[in-house]
C-alpha cells in the first residue's frame, strides 16, 4: 500500500513540472503590464521602468524562469505584489478558509443529496423523484452569487436570523490561535466556545449557498447510479433469495452505486475549491478564489503561479485519496501493489 | 468604580456584559470597504490608495493642514493653512530659500523612542530613494536631493529650497512625507534592503495617533489608539476595525442594519438612494477637489487632431443625461459655464453644452460631415459610472455619423494602455492631491506629456503659462496665467470635462466628526460616536 502511494506520488511529478512550465508561460502571455499597474498614482514612463527592474521583469523569459524554478526549489514561492506578502503565507492563510467552507458545503450536500437520490431511485416517478429533479435543476440553474445574495437578503436583511455577512468571524470576536486554520477546529482546541458558535454562524449561509449548487450533480448521480444497479441481475437474485429489502438496498445496491458518486464527489470538490470566488465575494470570505482572481486582475505573476501549483498538488492528493477510498468500497478496485 | 464592580459581582454576568459591550461599541468603529491596504508602507512599490490611509493614521508628518467648514456643513481640510503636527513650529528664512522646523520635545514613536531630526532626515531621504510614486510626489514640491535635508540637532530640522515653489511647504504635509522610526527600521534592514522596504510592508515604524494592532491583507486591518500621542488632540475612538466586504449591496445592508458604522466606495446610485432614505444612515458628500471625469481625445492622430472635430464632440455630449443616469446627480456639473472663464477656481465649467446644430456645423467646417469610426475605451474598474456614460456617448455621437465601438479595459491593463498613449478616445478620471490648477495642468495638459496627459496634448503656449503660474508670486499675474491656460485648454478641448465627482461616505447617524481629506481616505482621529 505504502509503496503504491509513493509510486503514485512519483508519477505525479511530470504533471507538476508541466504545470510549472505552462503556468509560467501563460502568466507571461497575459496582456497586462504589472510594472505599469504597480507604478500606480504618478506612474511616469521612468517610474514604470524602475519598477520593472525591481520586479525582475526586465530580464529575458528564460532567465526569469530559471530564477522562478530556483526559488521554488528552495521553497520560496515568490511575493504577491498586490498584497505585499509572500505567496506561500497567503496560500496557507487563505486555503484553510476555502477548505473549511468547501468541506462544510460538501458535507451538507452529501447529507441531503444521497438520501434524496436513493429515495428518488427507489420510487421513480413519485413525488420524491420530482422533488429531486426540481432541486437539481434549481441548484444548477441558479448562479451561486444570486443564491448567496438572495439568502443574505432574506435571512440577514429581512429576517435578521443570520449574522452579518462580514467574513469568517464577527468583528468583535478575535480569531482562535492558529493550529489547523479551520476556525471550527481551532476554537474547539482553544476551548473558546463563543468563537466556535460565532464561526459556525458565519458558515451557515455560505455553506447553504455552495451546497445548493453541488447538490444537483450529486443527487442526480446517486439516482442514476442507483437505478442502474437496482435493475442489475445480482439485485434480482438477492431479492429472489428473500434478503430483507433494507439489506438489498444498502449492503448490495448502494455500495455498488457508490463508486460513480465518489468520482463525482472528487470532481465537484476540486471544482468548488477554485471556483467559489463569487460566494467568497458575496460573504466577504477571505478565501483562495478571490485571492487568485485579484492576482489575475493585477497581472501579479507569482500568486497566479502559486495558486495553480497548489491546486495541482491538491488534485494529485485528492485523486490519490479517492483511488484509495475506492479500495475500501469495492475490493475489486483496490490499487495494485 | 467599586460599587460598579460590586454590582457586577452581585448580579449575573449576563446583566453586566451588555453594559461593557456598550462601552466597547462606543469606542469602537467598524468600517467596511471594498479594498484594504496592500501594504503598510506608503513609500513601498505598488502601495495602493487605502495604504495612504495607513500612513495617515500610523505615521505623523511635520505639519498637517488646517480645517474649515464647507458650505454644506461638511468639515474639510483647508489646503491654504498649515498647522503643526510633529513640528511644534517652523521659521522660513529671510531670503525665503529654507525652512527650519522645531520638533516637539516629548513626542515618541509607538515603541517609546523619542522622535529626532535624524528620523525626519532618514524618512525624507527614504522617500527620494524608494523610487516611483513617493519620489515623484516629493519632486512635485521641489524636494529632489538628500542634500536639501539637514538634521541640525536632535530637535531641529532644516530644509533648503531649490527654488521658490509654493508647493514645497504643502508637499511636506502629504502622506508620503511621513516620519519613520529610523532606528527601528534600520534594525530590520538588510544589505540588499537598506531602507527596510520588506519589513515595513507588514510592520509599522511610526508614531501616529493609531497603532496597527492586526493586519491581514485582503481581510482586515485593526487600529488601536496610541495613548501617548502628542502631535494633536487624543482621538476619541479607541479601536477601529476595517474589514473588506467586496459586495456593495452587502455593505449597504450592513449599514442599514447597524452592523457597521461607516462605508465608502459605493456606486453613485446607492449613495443617491441612501441620502434620500429616512433611516439611521446619513451620507456626507463633497465634490472631490481638483478632480474630474472627462472624455479625452488623442490629438496626435486624425480625426481628433482637428480642434473643430473635438469641439463638435464637446457640443454633442448628452451632459444632462450623463448626470442623471450615469451619476445619479452625484457630482458638480462641469459644462454650460461662461465664456471666457471668470476666475481661478478649478475645476470650472466649460462653455460647452449639448447643442446639436452647432456640433453639426462644426463637423461641416472640419469637412467631416460623413463621419468616421472610432473606439471609446474605459477602465472596467470604474465601470459603474463609465459604462452607462460610454453608451450615452456612443448614442450621441451617432447623430454626427460617428460610429463608436466601446472597448472595456480590465483594471490591470488600463495603466499600461494609458502609457502607450494610443487610445483614440476614452472616459477617464483624474485627481490631483495639491489643490492648485497649475498642479492639475502640469500632470494633464503640460507638454512634458506625463502619463495623465492622456490626450498627448502639447502646446508651448499652455506650457509657458503653467510654468509661469507655478512660480509666480504676484497674485494678479498668477490669476492671469491660470485663466490663460484654462481658456486655451477649453478652446482646444483635447479633453472634455464632464463632471467633478462626489466623494461620498455613508455612516450611522451617531457617527460625528467626519473630515474630507485630499487623499480621500477616512481620518478616524476626528471621528467620535454620540
């Protein structure tokens, strides 16, 4: 098992090298001029040249690339000029914010989508099935920023049930000491319950917004996959053998239907992490998506490269863990030694 | 005190908590805005606008500006009056070629080190050495060489003038001329980084009224009052929490619900509506000094190299419609004024107003009746106002057979696009810090062709008048020079001024003491809650 994981990780190295080269070239191909952007207020032509030199952008492309790779090898991901911070610091402070939100949303979506999908599959054409279809269609067709704004308007502005959309914590509370970067976990470690409750409250609306969006593919996939499995021969055999409906449904059908659902889950997760910019903007969530977008707008090369690279790393790890999880769900899928 | 403690102890904790929270709320100000500072050092490369605000609060200058009440009741700084900040007093030499500052004896930086003239000298030298914006801002006041700055003794600082420039003294009161704690900065400097640029990005080494208690770029900055501040009356607000909330709609909701105390940088429509609503919110508005939204035309290339064509465009713009549907009336009109210009007030309305017949006649004179095709560009970052404005301009120009394609340029590319100077027609805005017309013209009309002379307009007659006005001591002659260059600029119309935009800040009704500053950043030192 361990050697397999190691082998997989080694196998990912060429991909990562490709990512490094391609992002480097792509960022350089962006039309903006970072030197002109950062020259700011009184940017005369000389000031822009001065700044170009300071940013090291007066060097040739291959030279810039060598500098970039050398720094990367030393663990230096470069500086974000827009925020003035090292990219690595930015990523490590912002990634947990995004991860916490994404994981919470996924959890909520799974809790709703899988039972919904199973119910819809066992009673095709019933009201549950229609409800499932309705939710799925609505979830996919409503853009997240719209759902987000709508939820904030109703539950915060009109009803006053939800807390102010001011980011991860109420301004009067201070963040728990950093351990994992997840406020829910860190506040529990610090035994700071008001902060835990505060962080949880702030999470609710953005989590629902994101969960609504990912509910659709998960519920549809569960339903389709369950329908397929339920009409398979071995289920008919199981039923004919007089096994309890519950056993048939969960031990045999659901376990077999889970594989495509897990694949979808993996895809949705990676997709969510990078693309929940709009939700982050609406709820002032200091996540990684808005950071990447702002860096792109400013043609700030280092953070864009850092973002893509960290996403690539995350994908590699995610794919690996999903492959490993397959093995537990279905022994036939166990990765070979 | 004792009885209160007893009372607290006697009653349940729950009953006391709200009272304490009330105190805390009274002394805390929560502000939400679109973007926060990208670094804490205004002299750093690429410092953004909100970073000016950090410099203003966490650092002191030698001098600051006086205050005045504007006609609409809003408090504003007074650019004509300099007042002591770190310097207790100053004396201009008899020959008018130098100034000597006496520093406050008891002033310290946040870490307790006394402020000396050496720190001032180091800070000014740094502003010149950092390059880019701080250096250019210093130069705008003829502060160009380190030899000009001299620490005579610990409490005396002398600046020698290169020439008699009326902007020299005011330039020492702008945020760039902040005084840094040189000993602290030098401790964190390295051989490659002698001015501690890296360290000062994330740390402050100042002695201003507020300390930066916490700074999370892209999220929030928290200020705490510096209780030993000596350079002015102690601020009433103890703690300021400034969060970044990108969605303007949410900021409006937060304000209406009372969850934040203050916000700015909203679309004009929101400000227009909020100032009408009867609620707990008030809006404070001042036309931004020395600034305008304009339509610029590149005079180096046909068809806009022809002044008649430019005048025709100036006569066909739908000014009233732009005011109503792009700006929601938030601004002072810069059209339909008298001809020739009456005084040295700036910005002042142009003589142009919408007049289709005149515009058509001018196009005919220019031999351009058949019209032409062109592109109108604007910065997408200013899209809330510029986009509806561009559509209105497009519609209006069609009446002169001018076919306009609209080109939206993303924020990052805008500056680069301006530097290339090849945009035929654009909607843009410009504001100058130092409130002098010749300062505005130096950046935007002068033949030195700075980046903000977006039209590449070059006219020796205008240059001569601008240069003369800069160093003119005689008031009458000065007024003549100013009127002179405004008149030429308005007859040649390389840029068509449209509106002087409004600086709006929305706040809770109990927030008092807001002051308008030329750098447009909020100054929490004067703010208090009723």
